[in-house]
């Protein structure tokens, strides 16, 4: 069995949040493999800790991926501030074809377009993917899982950071399907009443009120904040309210555009123009929406740039959804030329944290070798880009740790799912498999 098949059988997906099935990437051809170790979401430290603890496994995964795609060059993009992680990775790379590329402490250094340009000098075509410039990009944990897949081990656990208003911020590894509340309890519980979670980070993550939600293959961590926190209050406003505020208050100052990392790279992204679509719904809406097409949804426009605290990122999200539904393709400029002020307009993480009102939660989240053994695991069948996996077990069936629970339906983009522990299948639906663990 070749690496692509091993990774496919192991259910490896992009662990950084995107969840793209990794076997598809490894079936392509490229000259460069890049590790996205930028980890620019404030307060989350999972990737830095994994690079510090599992550098050899990560580099092994990179080398295997390079062999699979025919690449001669491997690059680890990592922030220079993570000194211990940098030392571990440099030691693991010594004498091999993989090199370390040090990144600045700015947001969003982890955007694929930005990372590919920083590490290779290549600009991905508008609306394109890294493969179009000869690169394959995956997250730190993804490459660790690639190395495990080559040894016959499936993805059954997830490493994540628990941070924010908790007694003991930490990074830990838990079985897939563990509830967020159990992870929170492991960190000593919340220090605020009525907590709300930013799952995946405050900038690009999801605001979650249901603490029973399960950990999936793409859960990189969560930040606990009080419901009264300014950013949580903003995020919980309904879309209609966000639109109404933007329609009445946007004065077209352009700050959202001038700080946009994709705009500064030279792409035709102009959130201030997208904001016009909130007012001009009868004419010109498609034209304004076009300026959202290359938006990476980093949230910098909404949560840092806008002086009136409006919602340009959310307007871009809405515009992209409308264009996708209408089948509208990009027809704007295709030439990409970085802005001369790009370097000077990067947003330092500390400045971003100050604007987000989270400096008080800026604490280390050290690795904790806890062994959580939940009595019940809820495993969604859809934990990747594409379609849900198809369950291959039935209620009442006994399963072993690592056993396949769901497979990839024929001719679809999906990822297999495996049991994290010995268990009894308690329930199977079209949405999930629930395990009762021993």
C-alpha cells in the first residue's frame, strides 16, 4: 500500500481547521511541501507545542509527503518567537531536505496565500490553490498524522489548546468525540459565569454556546470568555442586525481594505466596496460582491481595522455565499502585485490582542499529558471538507480502538472515521456515531 492509500485509510485531514482530506493533496505532483506552523490565532499554542514535542514525527511526515508528490524542497514556516519549537524543528531537519523559514509575529501569517509567498516568493493565482504554483501546504498536526498513517495508525485523537478564562490554560490530547465541556473541566473549569467559547480562535473560529459539542479532527482549540465580553457580544449579534448597522453607519473610510492581507498581497479584495452591497441591493450588488471573492475570512477588517466596529468580514462571507449559490465566477483583475506598504501594515499579535481585549488572558498553555477517558464519544460523520463518511457499523456492535467506523462513499471527497477506544456502538444516525466506552 502506498502512502496515499495509507493516509486515505487512516482518515487524515487538514488539522488546522480546513479539514481537506490529505490523501487528495498527496496524490498530486509538486516541487515544494510547506508546513503551516504559523499559528497566528491569539492565545492558541497547539502547533508550537507539537513542534516542540513531536518535531521528529512532523519532519518524517514532511519527508514522506515529499516522496509522494515528487518534491525536492520541504519548508517549515514557524514564528521566530517560538524559540523552543524552532530549536526542536531545526534539530529534526538537520542534514535533510527540509529547512526552517522563520516568520514574524503578525496576523494572519498562517493564510496560505501569505505563507506561500513568504516562503517561496510565489503568488497563487486569484481564486487558486497552492498546487498551481507547485506547492502542497498542510498543518503541523497533519504531517504528524501522515507519519502515523505510514505506520498503520489511524487518526483517533486530537491535540488542542484550552485558553482564556480558565483556571489552568493547557494543551492536551483527547479522543475524538470528547465534549468541549470535558476538555474545559480538564483545564480546571471556567473562571467566569455563563462562559461562551471561541472554537478555533477569536478571529476565524466559531462562537459556540453549546458546551456539549464534540471535539473533531479540525478542533485546534478554544478560548473561554464571559458572555459579556465585548467581542462575544459583537459575534452573537444576528446577521440582520450586523447588516443594518453596516448599512446605516459605514462611511467608506477604506480602513478595512487598507489592512486586508490579501489586498496588500495584490489581490482584488476590497471589503469597503462589499459593504456597499448592504445599501445597493437593487442594482450593482453582483458587482460589489465580486470584491469579496478572494477574501480569506481572517476577520482583521471586522475585529481590528474598522473604526466604527462594523462587520465587513461578515458582509464578505454573505457575498461569497450568494455568489456561490448564483454560480457567479470571478471576472475581475488577475494580475497580482504586492502593495508597496505591505510590510508596514502588518498587524502585530500584541496589537491585535489589545484590540480584542484579551491581554489579561495571555498566559502559556503548557502541554499536559492527561489521559481523558470519556464514557461517551459523539463522532460526527462529517469531519472534513466534502461529504460525510458512510457509517459501516451498527448499534450494539463491539468495536476495537482504531477500528474503522465509517468509510468514504464512492466517488466523493470525504474522510474515513475510526474508533478512539474499545467501545460499544450506542447509536448510528446519518449525522454521527455514538460510542459507549469501556
